[in-house]
C-alpha cells in the first residue's frame, strides 16, 4: 500500500467511519488528568511522566483493536517504515485528526521521529512556572504509551519517548520511536 | 443600636501636590486586612466618610459615627487621570492588580505616599463589592459600568460568567473605552483559565499576562 | 484638641509598620518560563481557533476510561470514585463556562434566574460540548429546590467498560461535575448528582439531579415579580 493511499485511507476513516466529539472537551479532560496527576504525585514530574506513559500503554492495548476494526487494514506492514507511515497517516488521523510528520530515520531504519506541529492535547497549555516543570514534564507523554501498547499488540516491541516539546520552550514537539525487536512469540488472545 | 466609635484625629498628612489628605486612625493607617476583618465580623458595610472642604475650618476634634471603621479620604480636584485595576476572585480575594496612567508619574509627594494611595484604592475597590452584589442581580449585563462612586472617583466593574470581577478605579468617566478594556481583559482571563495548571481563584502572576493587560490599558484608557 | 492655624503639614511617610496587606503581597508578576520561538504564548493564540475542532469519540472514551481506572486505585468505593469524576468534570465545566460566554461577545448575558441558567446549561452549554441539547429539563414537583436534566445517551457511557467491582458506578458523575461547576460559578450554588434512569428506548439514559442551596431559592423568591 502506497503512502498516498494510506493518507487517503486515513481521511476516509476519519470522515466516514469515525464518530466525532468536541476537541476542546478532550483537551480539557486530558488537562484535568495531567493537573490531577501533578497534584497527586506532589510535583514529581518524573513520576507523572511514568504514570502518563502507563496510562497510555493501557489505552494502546485496547486502542489497536478499534484501529484495526475501523481501518480494515488487511495486510501487515511490510517493514518498519510502513509501520511509521500507518501510525502517522491512519492512526493519528483517525483518533486525533492530525498527521505528524515522519522524519529523522536512522540508517538501520529502526528509529524515526514524529514531529507534531499540531497537538490537540496541549492546546491552551502553559507549564507551571516552578522552575521544574519545563525541564522535567513531558505533558503529552500519554501518546508515547499509546504507541508502545498498540504496537506491542501487533508484535512490535518499541520504545517511544519525547525529545522536545514546544511547551518546554523548544522549537518543535518531537517523539522518537525506536524498534527494539519484533515479538516472535504468539501473543495470548485477548479475552474480550 | 448604632455603634459609636470616637476617633481622635492624631495626624493629618497631605501630599505635596495637595491632592490627597489622609487622616490616620489610631496609630497607623488602617490596613486593608483590618477592614476586611471588621466587615466580616460585624456584617456591616465599611464606610468611608468624606469631609468636604469645610473641614478646613475648625476641624472637629473627634468624629462620632455609627460605622465600625473610619478611613477618611479627601481627594481634591486637579489630580490627573489615573487608574487602579484589580481582578477579584469569587472569595473577594485579589488575583491581580495594576496601576495605569499618571499614578506612577506623579510628583515626589505622591510617590512618597504610594502605600496610602494603594490602600485607598484597594479600599475603594473592595468596598464597592457590596454594591456589585446588589447590582448583579438586577442586570443581566456583564459590563456593569460604574457601580460605585466615591468623591471624584468611580469604580467600574465587569463581571465574568464565573463571578470573577474586574474592577477599575478611575477618576474620569469613559464608559465605552473602559468596556473595550474589560473585553480585552476577559479574553486574557479566559486564556489564563483554559490552562489546566491554573485554577480559579489563583493569583495571576504571568509576566505575559501583565504585559498584555498594560498594553490594553495603553490602548484604550 | 487644638489645631495649628494651618492644619496641614507634609510629613514623611512612616515606614510601613502596617505592611502591605497580606493578600496583595504576592501579586508581582514574574516568570522563568521559556517560550518557543515557533509557538507563541497562550496569550497570543486566538480563543476561537479550536472552536469547531473535532476528535474521535473513541479517543475521548479511551481517555475517560483510563481516567476512571486511575481514579479507582485511589478511592474506597463507588461514591468516592464518583466524587473524583465530578472533580474532573468540575474543572472542565469552569473553563467551558467562561469560554462560551466569551464567545458570545457583546451579546453575552449573565443569567439571574434559576430557569435561565438551567436553560443555558441544557441548551447552549450542552450543545457546545456534546453537539446536542439535553433531552429534558424538569422541575421536581415534590421539592422546591430540585430540578432534573436528562441525557438519553451521555457520551461518557459510550464504550466505557465499567470495572466489575464498580458496577454501580455512574460515569455521568463527570457531566454532573460540569453542570455543578457552571451553576457554582454563576452564583447558583448547587449539588448535582447523576442517576441511571433507563427506559425502553434508551438503556443508558441518565438523569442529573440538581439540588440548589437554600440561598439560591431565597434570592429567587425576592426576585419574583421583578
């Protein structure tokens, strides 16, 4: 499947097969979750990041089914580059209506970056001015967990983490994803 | 039964440009916190008594009044346009304040009395809250225009949907420019609130917010 | 007390023995925040930019489900969990209230009567957040201080699988929180709770019971006829 047809598929799923909801509701709900975490964990932003990642991971495990059902993708991705394309043009498109740019491939094609010029989760957000948040908190870290969990369910073990974020004063919001290995063993079937 | 409090006039202080005179009560200027406590405790309106220029001849040796606290302010004609702006939260707590106009550029005399002026403005703003409480149920408007008047000073108010009050203490009336100013402030306040890390009733300390407010003041006031 | 012929004299300001009123002492603006060159501050962004933006409902459902899961670990029992959901909804409601009124511009009005604010909630607020009006708005006959807003298919119930131990959980507590925030913020303090009230057509139908504080009714009574 070519890149353009993936883009078209993403558009189609978004337009025709996705129930939609007010984006600001999601933005504010996510904001409430992060703010609550920061309170619960006493401003330990490193822990907050971990928690967001964990929550994202749990989501990813279930989200993949929704993705496969709606996108109706028959074929497995031939290689990791295809996977990246699908994540960006179909995955992010059908859930968040954005298509982050794929960039910075490593020479072995096992690592790439997603550049977000739009991030609905971070709309209206300004990190606390406490001298710590901007150097420690990855506000959208849940997304990393989602990718990790979703890919694990399709036999890929990856690491996903942010390397820059405009909320931290950087020029871009960039997530780095690297393939650790393909999972050879069969995953146990989900009970649901 | 009316409360009677006798107040020896210890001290009179006049600013150099003779625009303001402050009578001290007891040993110091009554602090804003004191006014609030008094107000809360007795449930009475704190009031300010104004004495017109007739006080010049012979000043009363003491004042008997049936209000709890007296903080006497005389503002004479001739003070240039100046504004005191404060955002007040739902618990009558100030969230942000700023001064515009010629307050800061005043002559030496005024500068010396910054604290008193500020207390005065805070007092005027705060005591208008009672008026606002009455007026807000009589009108569906968010911009309440002038809600209180005190000698030559007016207090204008904008009430947000969440009961946050923007108060402007000013000495020249200009309804429309003030409304435009408040509209800009509301935009800035909403942006502050949309941030999940900002909670209602928190103080607003963002420098960018401060700059934008001052820019709005410069633009309209 | 004798006065000097010229009762006025200038004097130097006494050092502020009564220091600046405590509440005002900490209002100075400051910042250590870095701003991205490419992204301006939140104050430069237009508030209407995402007015009509949409995301997928399932994105919300997944987020909401995980929010419930996380909250569940920190509570003892369904009521506590509903309180947490209410708090999240409350934060959301406070923001939508101001945002919606700002968006109405010069024609924005504050509601001053109970019916007014309830209609605002069931029509404008509901439409803005959930793209539909609430299904009914009723007064509870038996109690002066109670009203009900119903939603046949609240979005928080879509796809959400409630953990087994919490089968009585009503995720509508989140929406109840939104409503409560709008009422509290607009000076109509109330308690809002969500109750499942299914009917033949709508198994997920939820009723939000609004119980106003006494002062609201007192004020309303004073205003009758005006």
